[in-house]
């Protein structure tokens, strides 16, 4: 039977992830699924949530603001995974619980300023660049200093690392890139290594991912091409 709804796709992905995790010697359930919902309507997100999705990711601030009116997804953690423009920091900090894409000092400082006065600090991950095709992300060498800066800022809580794998058919290239992300994660610390997408998550799990970011695997093919981070 083809998987046709976000709820069915989520349930199937959860089961496959648990099997893969067990085969890799990881604890079942220890790896979280972030549902990446760019271009998916709120109804589709709600459907996946009824099937157990607890974390939703968005790339585009404007899309997220229109899609999720206040109170539209109770109990769901909202993650920003797009490029952080400093002039949008205030809006990002108020629309999201987690920012996975802190890739430079200015973005960290702008978010810290924007998060001041929140009930709880804003959780952030460092975005680390492990692929030559990626425009954004701190290099692995820059990540340690960036981690120090983030740790020194009030209102931010550093929880780990996010990285986008290279687009290639060569599994060795993917594995080396994922290993580089894992090394940075071990140095930086925190609980979350956000690694792996619909096409490469099993290798990311083998590399130590604690959160995969699944878009098409849950919400189906997207309407447009070239829709990774703007
Ligand atoms: C779009 C996107 C994803 C999800 O991509 P899929 O291949 O559809 O799973 C994950 N992470 C980031 C940063 C993205 O931009």
C-alpha cells in the first residue's frame, strides 16, 4: 500500500528509524524526528502531529508566521533551520523555540539580544558546514570559537550542532562529512546532533545523529525545486 498521508509517512519513518537505530546499537526512541514542513500546509503538519510528531522545522520566517497563528500547534517545538538574517532575529526568536542555524557571531549576538526577557533561554545549535555545496555554516575550525561566544551570551542555551550533508552518490564522501560533524559535536557538547535528511538519514544515524530532519519523507515531494536554505 502506498504511503499517502503525512500521518502514515511519519509512522512508517518512525518505525524504520527505530529499526535502523537498533541495528546501529543505539537506544530505540533515542533519535528524534524533526518534521521539516516548508511548503506543507498547516493541516499536513497537524496530521503528522496526531501521529506523534513533536518537533517541526521551517526554513522561511515569513512562511512560518503566516502558517502558524499563535496557539496553532500546542505542545509542538518549533525549530528554525533557515539562514539567520540579523535584522530578522527578533521575529525569529519570538516565532521559534529552537534556532538550529547559528553559523556566525553576528547571528548569535542578534539572537541573544532578541531573546532577552524570554521565559526560558532560546535553545540554539551551531550550523557547521560539512559540504562544499553549502553556502552557510561555520567551518569545523571556526565552530569552537563560535561555541565559546554563544556560551558567553545570556538568553541563549547552546545544545549542539546541526549540519547538512553533501549531495552526492558517493557514500564515502557522505560518511566523512558526517564524521566531521560528529567530531565538532563532541567538542562543542550539548544533547543534539541534528544530522540527516530524507535521503541520507540512515548514514547519519550510523554517524551518531540524535535528530534527523525529514521533509519529503513525511510531507511528500515539495512543489518547487531549489528550496533549500534561501
Ligand atoms: C529542506 C530541509 C530539510 C528536509 O529535506 P528533505 O530532503 O525533504 O528531508 C532538512 N534540513 C534542512 C536544513 C532543509 O533545508
